[in-house]
C-alpha cells in the first residue's frame, strides 16, 4: 500500500514545477466516499496538492505568501491532515496510509 501512496504524492509534487510563476493552483484527486479537502491561498505561486483514496479522510491546507508547496496523500479511512504555510518557498508533505491517522504541519519560512 505504501507504493500506491508514494506515487500520487510524487506526481503532485512534480506537477507543481510546471506552473506559471504568478498563479496559485490546487490539484485535487478524490476516490471513495465522504472525503473532504479545503483550505485557502493568499499570495502567488502557491500550490496545493491533495490525493485521497478511501472513506472519510480530511485534508486542510492554508498558504499565505509566495511559492509555497503543500501536499497531502491519504489512503484508508478517517485520516486527518492539516498544513499551514506562511512565508516564501516552503515545502511540506503529509503521507498517511491506514486508518485514524492525524498529522499537523505549521511552517513559517520568511
């Protein structure tokens, strides 16, 4: 199951490299039932990538600044991830497989 999760997370990270410099972007892929993803972006050049496969997974990513990259990959059920990024050029990734995992990343890179 680990290989299944690593591949989507790597693909999302590679997709971020080819974006226009001023655009914020979100890449969301969900498979299953009751998965939720949300968040917000303030600034420019920020990228959010979420891959969810399973039941009732939850991902929230917030970015304020520029050129931040946040990624969440979840396979299983009832997993929760929160990523908050403030500043410039931050990279953060959460990879969860199984059931009932919780992860929180708070990153500041001014």
